């Protein structure tokens, strides 16, 4: 799952994740900081395989 999604932070410092991504990520996932200070969303298994 790859792609760019432009999101904004609301007044309570929250980011809305598109429903399509939530379905693919599952109930638990990791958010990390990637190259160029982008946020990267990873499934639990993907995160554990890289670390």
C-alpha cells in the first residue's frame, strides 16, 4: 500500500486517516517519521519485520 495523502491537523491536534487506509492497516498500526519528515503508517507486522 503506497500513496500520498495530504491531511491537516485539526484544532485538537488530530489527523483524520482515510477509511480505505484504516481498513488495510487494521485496528492497530504504527506511525513513524520517514524520509523528508513525512509520516509513515505501517501495519504491526510490517513494523516488526523492519526492526
